[in-house]
C-alpha cells in the first residue's frame, strides 16, 4: 500500500480521509448516520477508547483491511497504547486469524509503529 499512495502511511491515511470526505459530499445523510454510529461505538464507555482501538486493530488485521489497519494503528498510538500492548493484541489476532493476520502484523503494523512513533529500532 505504501507504494500506491505516496511515500508514507500518513499519506495513505489522508487518501482515506479524502475519499470519506468525497463520499460525505455525495451522500450526506448516509455518511452522517455512519459517522454518528461509529462515533458512538468508539466513545468512552465500559471499555476505554484505548481498548476499543485495540479491538478495532485486531478486527482490521483479521479482515486484512489495510486502510483500517493504518487508521486504527494511528488510533491506538493516539490513545496511548504502548508497542507492547499493540503487539499483544497482534498476537491474539494471530492466534485467531493465523498467517493471514500475522502477515499484515509483521509488515504494516511494524511500518505504522515506525512512522507514527518515529521508532527506528525496527
């Protein structure tokens, strides 16, 4: 994916946001309801926003949805998830999703950790 949308994962994230913005202009009622629903789902509740981002990351990995992996990796980092918490969530997803989930984890998750946290230890 990195090669398809510029030189960074941040550019891929911006590409997604632009697409969502275009959809919102064309279908404001549907987009509004979708945004309201997802906003409610990710609001602080019995589960913290941090926990919800980790769950969403696991689902994204399982689904092999690269845009969602990037989006929720950024969400995890923004919510204060540590590298260890993210990798533990990756492990749980790998236990359930096998090699397909792990292939995304050992590539895209690592790329996101490096870019969004400026971690050069990879």
